[in-house]
C-alpha cells in the first residue's frame, strides 16, 4: 500500500456510516424519508446502513448529502438541496397531523421535481405566483402545481420560495374529495425549481383497499402534465426567444410494494397492459429535454419513463402506441382551452 503523503485521511467507512445513521436519527428521519430525500430505494438505504460497499459512489454521495456529510461548492447540488428543504418543510407541516391522517400519505406518495437549466429572466419572488398561473396546465380538473385562487389556500411566500399546502384542515369549498390525492404540497423558486408531493388517487376509493392498486394511465397523465408545465414555465422565464432551456425532470414513486398494475381510471385502456404485484417499494425515473420540444413530442419523452416504471410490475415490451394513445387523450381532455 502506498504511503499517504497528503493531508486527506483515508475514509473510515464504518465510522462514516455510523455518523450518517446518527445524524439521520437526530433529525428524526426514518429510512423511508431518508431514501426519498436521497432519491434512492429503501433497500439501498438499508444496504448502506449495514455497511455494504457494493453501492455506487454516486448513490453513497446522495445518501450522505442528505445528512450534511458531503461538502459542496456553491451551486453544486442546488436542486437536491431545494428538494431536501421542500421535503423537510412538508414533514414539519404534517408533523402535527394524526399518524393515520391521509394528509401524511400513509400508503405512499409520488414526488415530481424539475429544474430549468439555461439563461432565465431575473424577477422578484412576489411576481412568481402570476407566472405560475400562466404556466398552469389545464388538461384535468386537478393539475399538478395547481395554484388555488381562494385566499385561504392560495400560495404564499416562505423562506425565499413560493409554497402551497392543501392541509386536511384547510377550507374545502374548492376540493372535490377529502383524500391524499388532494392534499398537495408544492414549492417553487424564481430560478425555475419546482417540487410537488401528492398521494395516490387509487388509495381513496371504496371499491378496493388502499395500497393494492397502481393505475396504468395516471402516471402518464401526471408526468405528462409535469413535463408540459416545465415547458410552459421555461417559455415564460427564458431571457430571450433564442434562448434554449433544458428541463431536468424526475418523479419518485413510493409505497409500490404489493400494488398490482391494472387499468382503473380508464377501464377501457389497453387491457394488455397489466402487471404483477410490485416487488420493490420505490421507483425513480428521470429525463432531460429541450423545453421547446416537449409539448409537441410528449409521448416520445414520456415513453422511457413509463417503460422504466412499469418494469417494477413485471411489464416488458411496452407499446409506444399505448403511451401515444394516452397522451392524445390527455391533450384533448383539457378542462379549458388554453
């Protein structure tokens, strides 16, 4: 072994893992919450905490970053820090709710976040709400990043961001259902960073138990709305017409273990797209795309995300026609003309 002549001590992996566990517990994070913040699976967190060394360096850094054990230069990991702060804020807001409250998403949730990379306009935080209302995608009655107009539940400024939380205790005049799928929490920044966490529509039904079904079409619709929202926000924020903005988009699904993939929201969907019970509890899918090309090529950008997600349910060889058909339904079912 070569002599260590530098100033950096060798990594003591066991001590580093022990410190990460200590910090996780001191911050009252569960393994599930730590995994969600790090965008890794729960088995990956468990393997890390057992001291296994088969993890990639990138995943180890993601885990260590959450508990402040990775020193980063200014601007490095900015989206990860934004997501971590937003998730921490949601945990704080929901900490006073009963443990079984649907507002805490006890059966799982999905998280959408994206960042716009490019030359963006500079504007004040108080202008952001109006811009987000212009970017809103009205394909469905309950779109992602929805900004309710009622003062009691409208977005508000918090810690240099704009945020919106639809608490189970909030006024419900504009809400159709009292369930996890309508307890959104989202955050936004003028720099083009967005975060949304929401529960599953499937878990609020009377015809089957929570955490048993994962719908075949809803992920296409929700991620589709998210990508189009990013595209429209980029068009509003870019510094000039000649500017090209790249959308860095990802969605994390949790609480998948044991759910069966089947058509529910659209019973007439392709009956060939059915899966087995999921054998993993989480799935992270991500992509990058030029903002100006997304809306006209939505199925092209969605297909690899959906194919990767459905693999968790044993579905292989997914047809591009299936995704294209659902995208067409999505884009022609808008509640209002834009």
